[in-house]
């Protein structure tokens, strides 16, 4: 799906189980708490929380420039996992890796504070 600059890809408060991949362009991700604000470049997974939860998301994601986004709705995720379990498993691993990487800076900062 091609989206123009400024297009809102994800809206906070909505339950959206769609997994997205930035193919071209760049998005800006902003969270209510401000702890997940960042640029999402080509090659980035967007909406990884949806792999693990039905809860409404807290992210506001907008296109910084004209972008190409691959969208994989929940129904397609299920079809893919059923027909190709290896790919379904790798999607879960990739989503988990993004979530784990997001937690690392907090741990590193806590260690830095303890060292000083």
C-alpha cells in the first residue's frame, strides 16, 4: 500500500492486529508516554505488539514521506502460519526481537546509572 506523507498509518486507542513492514520511505512513531518515539525506516516492522495482544495500541504512526507499506492483516497472518508454519514462527520471532530490543535501552540506562 502506497501512502502519502502525513498519512496516519496507526491511530492510538484502536485495536489493530495488522502487522506492517516499511518497504520504502519512512514513518514517525510516537507513543503517549514518549518512550517509543522514533523514525521507522525501510526494513522496519510496525505493529509488532499486535502479534501478541488484542489490546488497543498506544502508537500514533505517520508517514514522514511518501512510503510503501506491506500490510499483513490478522486473517492473512493466520493463513500464512497455517500454510507455512516456519514463516509464522519467524514472524513471531521477528516481532519478539523488536519488542526485546525496545526494552534494552532502559536496561542499559539503569546499568549506566548504577555504575556512576
